[in-house]
């Protein structure tokens, strides 16, 4: 059965605090990830290919991967965009629209440092060169703590401004913090989104709900071999002994 992975990144820059190590991938490391993927027979695909796979059952290439970046940090333009251009890789950036042109105010400081977010000018330049954009709400809230009206507003307002600014339909969404309920999913569908990414780990295949897609979280300090292993096993966990544990658990499951 054909399956594909969606990789989740946040910042593409040097981490400054300890907490950022997980979320900030140094540009050199990011490029090594891309090189590893391309050198190992993985094929980059766009969100459009993923959408068509679900809506029209069009096949995806073997070993497909989609790169997503959450939140809309300015470093995506400064450090990731040149890499996407160099290797001709499509990518999807999820925007918390209320923070654009400002900073990451929703993140607690000093655990995280204040970082600049993308401007519409940067977003438009990237959009004109093949980068896709999705909604990540307006204010990056925990949607499961909001009533339906407020959730609906977060969804429709962010969708609308992206559509106004880019002049095309905004069809893709990512749940902040990966938080969702059945109801949240329903509201995302009602708002008109065609795909939505969670933070649940694992592969995706045709049986996966396109409004609850799974992703592999790439940590900023993952060496390329670790990323390779995460993709092989469809897991956020990786390490020298992980394959042994994985096969042993599968063996036990088969015996049981
Ligand atoms: Zn986020």
C-alpha cells in the first residue's frame, strides 16, 4: 500500500534557548536533511498532490514526502526558501495570520526568544515561486479551549486574509499544538479546508482522514541519519536501539 510522510518543522535558524533546540533547525542541518532525502530516493511532493491523492485518488510517487513549516517565522524566508529554490522542493507554510509582520507573542518567554514573523511581502514572493501557504489560525490558540463560535472565527478570518492577500483559495490547515476534537475537525471541514495536519505521528495512506493527517516531527538537532530512521519507522522516536525495539514489538504482536 502506498504511503507517504509529512515532515513538520518550525524555525529554520540557530536555537538560542534550550527549549528552542527542538523547534529551531540550523540552516546547515536543514540543508543536510534535504540532501539526505534526495540522495536516498525520497521524492518531494506538494500539498496539491496530497490533496488530489485524497480527492481524486491520483497516485503519489513511491517514498513521497511533504515538507511543512508551522507558524510562519521570518527565518522560513531567509533560510529555508533559498534551500527550497536550490533543490527545487515544494513546501507548505502554515501561517498564524495575526502575528505576521510582528513577533511570536504567543510563545512564552524567556523559554523561547522573541522572533520575527513573515511579512506579506515575503509571503507573496515565496507564493509566486511555488511555496504553498495554509492557515494556522489567527492567534495560535488552543482551539479545544474555545467555544465553536470563536473556533469558527479563528478559521474563517485566517482563511479569508490569506485568500485576499494571495488571490487564491486557502485550502489547507494545521491545528495549533496539534489540539483537536471531533468538533474541531467538523468546524475545519465546514470552513472549507480540504486538508488539515495534526501533530500525531506516523505514515499517511489512503485510509487516513485528510483532515487529520499525521506528521513526523523533525527536531532541530536531528542528524540526517536520525531523520532517515524516523521516516523509515514512521515515528518521532529514533535512536540507536529504536529499530531493535520496533522489530521486537512487532514480533511479539505477531506471536501474540
Ligand atoms: Zn504552531
